[in-house]
C-alpha cells in the first residue's frame, strides 16, 4: 500500500480542511512526544475518510486554525479511539475543540470487549496487526521513518469501518444512547491546571510527614528544572520511586544515598550533589513554612453506610455480569459510596447525584433502590 501524503504547507492544509468539511464522518488520531520531551506536544495528525488517509505535520505547518471549523462542527462525525488525551492536547496546543465525537474505545467498553486497546480491537475485527515498536517512538524527529508513517496511517485507516460494526452492535443491544452520553461528556475535557506545588501531582505524597514533604518538593523542583534543561520527561531524569524514598529517608551523604533502591552508581555520580542539596534545602525549611498535604474533611466511620456499600458492590457484580460489562464501567466505587451515604429512597432521588449519568439512572436505578430498600 502506498504511503499516505503528509501535508506540510498551510495552504494545502486549508484546502484539505475544506474537503474534510464535506465529509459526513472522518477518523482522527494524533501522535505526541510525551515520552521524549519536557513538554509534550502534538507532532502528527492523522485523518481518514472513506476514500483516503492523509497525515498533517503540525511541526512544519505551525498554524492549524484552518482545522478548527470542521473539528468543532458536530454535523461531521469525528471518530477517535481513546479520545481523552487527544482532545486535551488539541485544545491545549491549538485551541481546537471536538464536537460530533464517536469514541471506538468507549463503544468497545459498552459492548463488553475484554481488550479495548486499538491494536487488540483491530486484530480482532480485521486481523490487522499494528507494529507496537512505534508506540514509544519519538514523533518529533524529522524526517519520519517509512515504518512510522505506515504505523500512523493504520491508526485511522480502519476506524470508519470499525465504527460501522460497533455502532450496529450498540443499536442492536440498545446501548447507543449510553455511549453517546459518554461521548458528549468527553468532548468537554481539558488539560488540568498545573498551578501549585509539584507534590500535589505526585503519587503517594500524602503518605509523607510535613518535613519529608518539604524535601520532596525541593527534589521535584530540582528534577523539573533538570528535565526542562535537558528537554526530556522528568521520569527520564529520576524515577518517582527512588525520589520518594529519598524524601522519606532524607539522606545526608552519598553513602546513604547509594543505599536507596534505584539509585545506581551512575545516577549517584551524576545527580548525587544536587539531590543532597535539595534534601538539605528541604531540611532547612522553617517549621512554620512546612507544606501541608491538603486533605478533605475526615469522614466518620459509619457502619451502616459501609454495610450498604458492601451490598451495592455485591449487587454491582451481578449487574455487570448481566450486562457483560466491566463493573468499573457500569458504575465506579466513588459513585457507589456516594449512593450508600445519600441512601436515595427512589429512582427520582438519584437525579440529585450530579456524578451519575442518565443512562446509569435508567438502567441501574431500580436495582440500586431495590438493594437499599432490602438492606
């Protein structure tokens, strides 16, 4: 199969965008460099129609504003697979909004597919095998290898045909409206704010004492600066696990640093000085200025609520089995806990739970109320 064209000129992109706007449905995907750059960016866009696949190079074109109108037009269906990250990146980098979404991964989840990754789904439905070695490729490099171009094209080439099959199954099982509600919610996602201390976005930071938290923040600030200087993701400077352990132990010399798992001699030689300096800086933060990990108001343990939650989780297993869906997709733990606390007396009361979706109230409402009344 010949290689798809790669658009690198703004005028060519504008003409292509006008062509896309005449299509009833288009498949879209993107490749970014999150594994290779400090600040990930969109490096390639892929579009497929019923007759062609075309790639767009945003690194060459820069201004993608000509795509805004068609991608925001809900009358043109946009098919993605696992659209969450893509939607966030397109809005962050280019101010592009997506309307008219159909997400084939969500469709697969509502159909109870055991494996919902694109490679697994394409292999199941079409016998297509994606070359997984390109999943971790550096898409910011130019020129793109031929294999990367082919891989990128395969990501969208089959999505329209896949959509036809999945949508037919959703209709047959009465679940298209469920998926459409999820699509509409997903269209609104945006990148989270990065304001505030870095430890707020660090897993397990809440397990540290305040002094250790101060050390962790100093370590994270150092790592972030080093990653920015090298233009690489922070994890490529130093992984989270040894960083957390340094914050816990607060070592004062290279020998103590070497005893931490993950800090091999090469890393100690390279980063030992600045790491120990960060520890010392954290140790020196005045007592009154130590950071505090934000926590919600502690909830009093309520045996009755816990009992209702246990009943709801047991009921969920049966409901998920009956629907042939993953229990977490049917209804998540946080929502069940809220229901157990609020103890709605009827299906109408479930409408007050803003986190609950319409399809969940319609499909699960009677079962939930029945469990609470019986319990």
